[in-house]
């Protein structure tokens, strides 16, 4: 089962093959910042892939368009959307501030 490590917090959790980064975080009880709820339109969930980019599926047109519109022309080179990037077959290390335990009030 692939593992995802999130920097700078050092949080680590398992992902089922085919889970998005954000879905795997939610399943493990962690909050992943988003404002559109995972619809690939806000880019709030954008993350930098530090290691394991080869273990993520290819970027689709919708994700590319959202990153270009939200983060500029270089967006797709530097970021992946946590709500779209699916993990396949290996560990991934990302940089995403704001990921942390879900607080239940």
C-alpha cells in the first residue's frame, strides 16, 4: 500500500491504489485545504510533489487548465491538485502546508 508523506508537518498516511492525495488524507483522518470540495476549480488543494511524481497518474486537461488559470502558465510544471492526483504503486512525498488532523467540535 503506497504511503504519502506531507511536509512540512511530516504527517504520513497510507493510500489505496487509485486514491487522490486529498481522498487518502481524508480517509486517514486529516484535513486537506480546499474551497471547492475537490472539483478541480479552486487550486486551493495544489501541492508541490517532492518525490514520487512517477507514482501519480498523468495530469488531465481539467487539472492542467485549473492550474494554468489559478497559478499561471508555469502552474502545471510545479504543482498537482491534491483532489486530482491519483497515487499508483509507490510512495509520494509532497509539500502542502495546512494539512492536519480533522478537528471535531
